[in-house]
C-alpha cells in the first residue's frame, strides 16, 4: 500500500510496485480501491470537472520539444499564427461556458511571453473572468513580475507541465531545462496563482520515468491544484515518432490511481489523448481518481472526443458535470 504524508510520498519501491503491471505486491483491484477511498475523502466521487482549452497563438515556437506539433524545428503542417484578438477569444469562451465548461484555458506557443503580448493576454483574462469562468493560461516561462501581472488580471491557474521524469527529460527537449520549468512554477505560486502541472505518457519512457514524474510533482513545495495526464498524440514530422509507444490501458489506470493517492487533494485530469481511450477505460480512470476532462472537439492542434460523446458517457455513468443535461441521454 502506498502511504502519503505531507509533501513527501511513499518510497520509490512502493510506487513502482504499484505502477508495474506484473507486480504481485499490489494488485490493480486493491490499488484502485485505495485510490477511490482517498478520492472520496477529498472529492465528490460522482462529479467531473469540465474545462475548455483554446490555442490563442499557434505554432512557430522556438522550443524543440520532440513531441510538439507547434515547434518551429519540425515540419508538422501546423501554420504559425499571430495572437488572437480579444473579441474572438471571449466569444469562444462564452460558447464554451454555455456548453458546459467551468474553466477556460488559454495557450500560446511561446518560449516566454513578451511584455506587449502579455498586456493583451491580461486583458483577455480579465474579460473571460467577467464571464464567470475560472481562468487558466499556459504561455511558456514567466518572470516573477509577469506572474504577478497575470494574477492581478484575474488569472486563477497557470499551467506549466514538467512533461516527464528528470531522467528522461533531456531525450525530449534541449532548449529548456527542467529547472526552468520548476522556476516558473515557483514564480506562479509566489504570485498567488494556482498551479496546473502534469506530463505526458507514451513517449517511449519507462515505468520508472512515470514514477519519477509523479514523485517530482508530489514533492513540490505544494501539490499542484490540477495534474493533467496526457497520452501522447500522434504528430506528423516530430522525432518522438521513433520512440513513442502507447501505454497499456491498465498501466494508465495504475498511474491515475497512484497520482490520486500521492496527491489526494489535486484534481487529476484526463487531458490530451482521450480519443484513443475507450469509454470503459475512461470509466476505470474515473474510478481510480481522475475527476476532470477537457471538452471540445480540438485541444490546441490535436483531436478530442466530441462533446456529445462525453455527455453520453458521463450520463451513462451517472456522473455530474456542467455539461448541459439536455445533451445527456436517459439510460438505464
């Protein structure tokens, strides 16, 4: 059994035994039961948070993340765009709110925002906040002053993923260090922002790397309020295609369960890659402690399950969300 205390969680042996598919030390049924018990102590087990994500500036990013369709280093057929105008962003947020999203996330493909661009993003944040939605942004690395300005504009969450374990990190990116990411998380936290931080699985990493990522997140000074778990999406033209391997579904359930136990008060989000997941796998992940999804047909530049499919699945599970009840069919 994994134990959790303060910000330091279990031991590597405890966690890796739970992540390993062939482990006899903790069977998946026992692990999921433990995770669901922890989940019920901290959350409504029959509620799933629904968020929406918009790319407000797409492509042309100078970073060389080996998984990313928006990197300028690779020929991925993603065309670089300029920063969207505020009216278009607000209208998209309004539609997202009216169709069931409680949080609106704005993403820009930058290494770090220029101050003149940040001024415009701050105006967007304030306008979306006025719609009654929670706000989130992911804009690359921040300075302490930039983090403070975003908080003053009304930003609730800042997303900055660690992506993977410290040991695997250099195999997927060379233009930004893990410490750069940790520093930005610290600046966001110091400014009073809530932190959204997780990573990607299926890039060719080993079980030990998934362990390392979870241990890193769980041993931050404070647990992230949101932990997005992404399945890598197939992307044309990126080097990760040579090493990517989609994880076994049950191993993903184990990972969700371990994340829930290690970070009991964090929202665990099934993020990118849900189009590869069956309804049954998603249901198991909810049982293991996942309690958030992105809704909408597109996440940045990749596909996402259609909203009606999500509403149908949650309706069949009897799970509440802000998705319009009129879109949820009655099932017995």
